[in-house]
């Protein structure tokens, strides 16, 4: 049985939705000390956990203060809209004697960035890999890659995770005999209106679309219930354009990015085009990992593991289509994840196999990336979470 240490501390003060909204408003700008971020790091045994750091928005210098919490198999992070709580997907093999991963809740110390564990709940599936908090702060949604499922859990006023509000098991397979024998839900995202949830399933070559009830946390298949990608694509991570009119998915198996037009009233995605995230002529092994749209809505970035780069695209403001701009080496190996700071000035790349986080300055006119020279050592970084206003 995998060892899990569950520590319980005093409850945080109750925070209603009005307080959450107030905290969200106060979090609009970064603090004078710079932009706070957390890194989920899986770098071997006793070093694994959640690390905290700061990005200096004037110089592009990054510092990592150390580990804020232990975790055996951290895979993804999300923050509560009020900025007071952090949530972790922990890809454990067993939790509380049963096969499957865990979802963890932590209280963030506003002054130090320290994390106080609140509680853990089972994810009800294996290889738990992605999660998000709904926009009211009342539910946490997560996906299990290994078993291909999505779960929603209630969030209490004290930030703790409660009972499961919804659970959906995906069924089926696609064409790749090794990677697509069954469903592999890889990410879950909500639209700006908090009405629809989008689950990219690598094993099915589909983005599953669910109607989301923010009050009850319930999920129900939309009409139509999914949008299909080209066979063998392997959709992985998903991102909306700030306008809400377009959305994008990075396809892991083909190292491509597919653009969609989004109908916010119906929750329907309509494919526009698909662009390669690799340079012309590149024939080496590589897989797509993360995708993000710049806060300005003008640029899109996606990461390549193998080519070890960030692909840069310009976004047509009228159509949402992508135009390749170039590539930037991540100055490391296997960039599983990256994050753009909320101001849009810097991109931080997490190079898992070279154990570092590298900072790039973003050119506001072209979207191109220039390394600032700042590098932080982190053991096996696989997710970076920016916390606005801290």
C-alpha cells in the first residue's frame, strides 16, 4: 500500500461567497513582492511535493523558497477563486487502502505562502492528472487519466473537500493500439459562464462536453455530448481565448493544436483548423503537453516534449485561427508544463527531466520568447500555478 500521510489542522474561518468575491477583487494585481507561484514537483522520493516561489515582474528573476508541502505523486494544482485555498491532484496508486489517487486541500498563508493541509478525498480513479475549481468556489472538478473518469467534489466554506457531487466514467477507445486502448481523461476546464465543463480525453480522441450545475455540482452530457478530433490525435490540455469566442486543445500524440469556435449559449465547439506545433522538417520523437493563450488574446503557446521547445502562434482576432510564429528552446528537457504570468510579461517553463524552471520574457508585439537568464532548480517540476495578487 502506498504510504499516505494525512494531517489535519484547525479549520480556517468560514468564508461565504460574498467574502470570496471580495477576495477575488483584491487579487486583481500582484503584490509589491512580485508574483507568487507554486510548483508541483515529482522529483524522486523525499523531494516530491509542492514548492513555492516568486517571480520579480521588474527583472524577470525567479526564486524558489523551498517545499511548502509534501506529496508523493503530485500532478496538478488549482487555486480557489478567493486565493485562500490551493488544491492538488495526487496520482497515487492507492489511497486509504483502495486503488486510486487523491485530491488534497490546503490553506494558503497570505504572508508567507506556506501551505496548511486541510484534508484529502479519494479521486475514485487512477493516475489523477488535472483539476479545476468552479468559478463560485463551491466545487472541485478533477479527471483520472488511468481509468478515464471525471469527478466533482463539494468545497466547504472552510476550503475542505467534501462529498462527491458527480462522477462520470468514460467508455470506448480509439486507433492507437498502445495509448488508446481505453478512455484517458486528461484535463477538465470550465467556460467563463461556469455553465459547461470540457474534458479532453486522449484515449477517445474526443472533447467531452458536460452541462455543469454550479449549485449542485452536477454534470450531465451536453447536446451534442462531444466533439471529435482526428483519429490518433490524443487531445490533452484545453484553453479558452479571453474573448470566450474560441478555444484550443493541444494534441499529445500528433504534437498539434486544434482551434475551435465556441458557442457560449449552447456549449458547442466547432473545429476551425489544426496546426503543427513542431518545426517543418523535424522528424524526431516529440509529444505535445501544455497549451495557454496569452492574456492579450493575441498569442498561443504550446510545449513540445522531445523537441523541448515552446511553439509560438499568433491568433487571428476575427477568426481565432493560428499562424505559426516560431519556437523557443525551453533550455531544458521535457517541458511538461509552463505558465504565463497574469500580467502577460513572462512565461515560466517547467523542464521535468532537467529539474529546472526557466523564465522567458514575452515580446508584447510579436509574442516571441527571450530567456531572462533566470533559472530555478526544482526536482522534477510538472505543473506551475500562478496565484494572482499574491
